[in-house]
C-alpha cells in the first residue's frame, strides 16, 4: 500500500538519488548537454535545502521537493511506477499542507514534456515558455481557495467606503473593504475582502464571494463579495481598481 509522508533530513539523499536515477532513465528528459549539466548542478546545490514528500511502497517510489513558498522544484516518480497516481498523491499531500498554511497558490516551472501532466493536476500556464541554461520550461500555477467562490460570508469592514488607504494616502477606497473572520489568509491575518454594489460606509456585510483576486508575486489573495451572484465584471474591476492598480493581478470569477 502506497504511503505518502514528509521526508526526514536523513531521507533526503534517497530522494535526490531517485531524482537522478529517473532523470538518466528518461534520457536526461531530452535536455541538451548544457541543460542536463545545469539540472544536475541544481539538484546537487539546492536539493538538500528543499522540503520533501516521499511516496513509499516498501521502497521510495516518488519524491516531491518544494520551497518555503510552495514552489515545486522537483517532482519525480520511478519510471516503472509512472502513470499509477503517485505524482497526484504527492501533489495532494503538498496541496493539503499549502491549504493549512493559507497559501494562495502553488507554482512550478514545468519542463515542456511535463506540462500536460501538471495540467492534469489542475495547474495552468501563467507565463511564456523560457529557455535558460539549456532548459526550456513554462511557468504554471495552481490557484488555491477557488472552492470559496459562491459561498456566503460576512465581512467586517475596517476601511469603509470613501476612507483613505493607509499606505497610499492619495487613494480613496471606492468600496467598503474588510475581512472575513472565519478564514485565515497567507499573511496569518483574516481573509481580506472587497464589498461591491454598496455605495455608503457600512460596518458589516453578508454576501456571496463572486471573485478572487490573485496578486502576482504576492502570497495574498483578495475576495470580492456582492449581495447576489448577478454582477457586471467591468463594474467590479472599476470598483476595486483604485487599489489593485498597484499590483499585477488575475481575477477568477464565479
């Protein structure tokens, strides 16, 4: 029976040896000599600094190494065990941890040959292919928290409609803004939320999560809450744009 668990420091070398074994068995993943050299140097220089999950069925059959901000650096399964669900089990363990940590996304720079496999796990491309040191990869991300879309929540307002932003004093809040006490965000605080469709200051508001705003290069995500699930996307963008203009963002809609 397959068991997936965190690896101890003493077990990391087994994971790195598995990575190298699979890499060679897969014909260096098709990398040119420059890319193969860069990959092996990365494994040697960085592998022991990563956190790891391992999949065991008597012996180590697959391993996933990731950074503190939940970026997958290495995900390898033994060649004769591929397409048996091990990679998904490893990812599910990481996703469970990331959810507990209130992380807004899991990212990876996927080898072109692995792009379809990551898409099957729910990842989406978030940038263009890039070739560096002989390795071509595509940045991808798995967005967390989308299960809250359509949920009814109560927002406690601490920055009311018409108030000034604490860090951008020339910016006035064009909508009420606050937090949802029942959910923790990646910064360890309660989940932040905009309220749209209300054009006067309020202290609390109960409504539906109609959108999630993911900020690039930021662990936080912002919710957009409305009285009903019927809304105009452009009006929502206009309502939150006064603040979100300072960030590179992506909206995911209900």
